[in-house]
C-alpha cells in the first residue's frame, strides 16, 4: 500500500509520494515553518498532518477569577500578619 503526501502550494492541492517527503523531510518542514501551511500525508486510510503549532503564552490558560481578594491593595501590603500567625511547635 502506498502513501500519498498532499501539499498545499498557493492554496492548490499538490499530491506526491511519501518517498518524496522522506528524501526532502528537512526542506519540507522548513517550508511549513516559513509559510505556516500544513502538509497532509495519507497512509493506510488515515490522514496525518505536519502543522506549525501556535506558540501559547504560559499564562494564557489561567482562568480569570473575579472577587477573590476582597480588600484593597493597601490592606494587603500594610497588614500586620504577625497577629494572624500562630506559632506551631512542629514548625521548629
């Protein structure tokens, strides 16, 4: 069973063989990086893709939580935390 490589060149489907991809893997991957266009490979009835993954910001998955801190910034900064702290003998 043969595999078919499907490339998109200027929006046009271009089919070639998996052998071509194997022989030119580095240049084909460089093209994906430069153009952002994916390469699709059909093999044994399955479609595989080589795609450029979008870089995500590390903090982009954080969920915004409203009203978590229910005091002013000054209350946090100038609070006397020592009166809240209880010494535990197991901390020694």
